[in-house]
């Protein structure tokens, strides 16, 4: 959310600062500088929700969960914790009532251990003696110190985010000048994703925070610790584009867009080489030398070699780049089809993308993009596009599904969040005509009404109404990361700090399923057996036609054959092909027939 313009944006916001507008590094940086500000006034230490937690302790638990998540998913982001409304001060400018618990920096193990000690102790690791709680606070100094922290951390190329945990909806109510100064200092922060997490159900947006937020979507009202954890994870997710491209409507008419990934595959961590003694990273460098003279080969002198039709072809680096980039990048509209024409593609190729206009690069993109979106929605038309998102990719066919902006209140579990979903196009890849095929369906004996009724009962009995695809985590990745976290934090299996209550939703609960089904499966098996069983006629595989390798070599078509076919031919002639790539075995086929082989 852009605090200066009040627009809900999917990039890093608009900026009145001309330097930030023209900074390519600012637009292209994918890192986030997140500062969590926790109100430490006495109201934050009163019982909350089920009386098991106080708002302050719940906020610290959110910090731990967030740090443990970011150290895995975004290790290069900057994070920090600032306490306001404290008796003692700890900050370089010396502002009163502000205590910098953790300065803006990359996440370290010591930061997680410090928060863990506070949570595990009854007195929050001596909070009253070390820090203390005070009813006094100053939002003007808070925003001023936040600006200083961002500058000291050199977060100019980072997307700045500030999350404020508080119970107070009308700060500085009796001091109008201080309120105005606080608003002005907030605006001096520039482009900022600002959000408020409140622990009061009667929190009034209009009292003060309407001056800092565009609408109430920036305020969240959690009802318990579980809902608070979910909200923080959602708000922490950075809405940054995976790439920036152009949407060409007609020749000569294009708009700038940002392409956002809706889902991406989680991969295990890469292995890195460290020094055995100092545990420092080991850098590697590779040098190439000439086999005949031993002279060093520069990168500009290196060429790529490929064998085509028995001849060696050399490619320079710029030539390879030209071959890969012969199709220009961008999204080009090919035409429009009715929405019903895509009903047969009920399962689009995943993952999809979300495109949103980028007003920073091309002025007027938002207006033209919004007009296209609303007309497509009104006419129930879907643009068919050719897309090349990044350089070097092959052209793909896609469709743009319009998604209009909606307002309302969404409920997730026990939390209530007023949100405004953004409007834009969902981009899905669709197959080309030669990629589609019609499988031959194998039909067997028709099932009786009794079998169908029994099978429907089994499906109903084994259905899980509470199952949610969004909470199914990869068990192998979760186990691997938990082992890494235990090693980093020196935690054991029974320490309880590492989240050991991970539920593997990919494992079926056989006992519960058998208890639900009962004797229905046995009855179904008896019904199938009495009907003579299920007989299916499997299609017979077609006999493979022999390949005339001599004719293929004569017509220079060996490259079109698979490596397995070529290897089988060479091994039948007692020619070894161990650890040879396809280009090498193709050369051996041509050499075999050139030497008079049969």
C-alpha cells in the first residue's frame, strides 16, 4: 500500500522522489526491509483472547515465527524489532520511549535465540528491569527513527515494510501539533508498505490511522494467537514481480505490466562449500587452458561447438544469444474468444501468473489496462496471447482471464480482515493444437446400480470435509529444514522450540478410513465377484518397425533418432558407447558407414 498516494499497488509503490522514480536498482531489487514496531504500553500487557497470552507476548511469538520462516525463504531480507512506549531508551539518536530490540540486519541465529529466551521466561527475560513499560510514547520520534534505521541499513534498493502492533487507535488525542508532526514524519518515509495489527475489536480507523492508510484494509483484527500467526504470514509475503514485461494490444500500442507468480515450487537448499577449519564460504574459480600450448583461454575466445549432419558448427557467444532471443520478449494479444471456449481447459497448466499494470515505466498503462480489463469482463471475452516472459524462452500460447476488483470482509478461521483484492488478468498457459491428444478410453463391463451405490457410499465415507489444499506442506522439505534449524539453534528433539507438531497431510489415516467404511468394501467386492469380475480389454501395443540405419545415415537423418535407438544399433555392431553424449554417438554412426560398415 502506498502511503503517499493512497493507492493499493502490487509493486513497491509510487514515489514523489524523482531519484527513486529513475532508479533502476530500486525497481528491480527483490529484497525487503521489514521493521516490526511493538507497542510496549501497559495496555499491551493485559490478558487477551483466551487469557493465555498478552498482546505483547503474542507479538513476540509472531516475530519468532516470522524470523524462522524468513531465514529459510528470504535470507537476504533485512528485519528488525523496535519497541515503543518503554521506560528506557536504546537508539543512536537518543529518542526517549524507544528501545531498539533488534536493529535492521539480515537474520541471524542469535536474533531467534534472544526472542526465544524472552518467550520462554515468565518475566520476558527481565523485561521490566531491562526495558520497562511506560504510558508515554511519541509517534513522531518513532517514524523519525524508522527513517534513520532504513538509511543506516542502506535499504534504498529494498522494499520498505513497517508493521505496527498496538491497542491504541487515537494516539496523541490531546496534542494536535504532535499528531500533525507524526503524520508529516510518516510521509517523510516515502514509499512504504504500512500495516497495523490491533488487539482491540472496537479499534476505530477514523480516529487517526485514516491519515496514514488508504483504507481499512491495512488494519487487521486477530481474535487469537493462531489467527494472528496466519495474518502475519500473509502480510509478510512480498508482492514483488518475478519479471516486468509489456502487453501489446495492437501494433504500436503497448502497456507496461508486472508479472507476479501465484505459486512456485519449493526446492531443497543448495549445497555450499565451506572451509573445514573456519566454516567460511569457499569461493571457486575455473580457468581454461589450451591443450597444445597451455595458454589461458579468455571467455571472449571460448566458442560453443555442435555437430549437425556430421559437420562441426561453431557458435560465438553473441550468436548463441541471437539464436535464443530471435523472438522478442513480451505478451502479444492475438485475438479474443468467448469465455465459454475455455471451458474444456478446466485445468490450466500450473502455475499461473497474475499481471498488473506498471505505471512507473509507461505513463498511462493503468488507464488502458483497466479499460481492457473491464470491457473483457463485460463482453465475457478472453484475450488469447503469445507470451515470452523473459529473454531466451520459447514462445508459449496463453489466455488472460479477467479478475475485477472486489471489496468486502474476508474471514479466515477466527480472524477478520477487511481487504480489497486487486484487479488484473490471470495469465494461464494453454496448449498448442499439436500438443493436444485424444486418449483412447478403455471401457469394460458396465457396473450395476448396486455397485454404483456402494462406491458412492465409500466416497462419502472417506471424504474429508475439513481438508484444505493450502495447508498441505511438503513433508520431506519440512523435515529437512527442521533438522537444519535444530543444528543451527543447538536444539534437541525434546526441547520443544522447533515446531515438532508438523502434521503430514499426505499420509492417509487408514484406521479412521477403515472405521468409517466398515463392511461396505467387503460388500462391494462380493458384488463385483458375483457379476463375474471386472474385465478390461487392454489395447495391444503396436509392433515396432525396424529402422534402416544405413538409409538414415545416407539421408543425414540420424540426428532425428533417439539416443537409445542409436546406442542399440552401435552395440549390435560391438561398438562401445559408454558415457557418450548423443552428438558423439551420431558421429560414430556416420563414421561407421563412411568406413564401409553395414
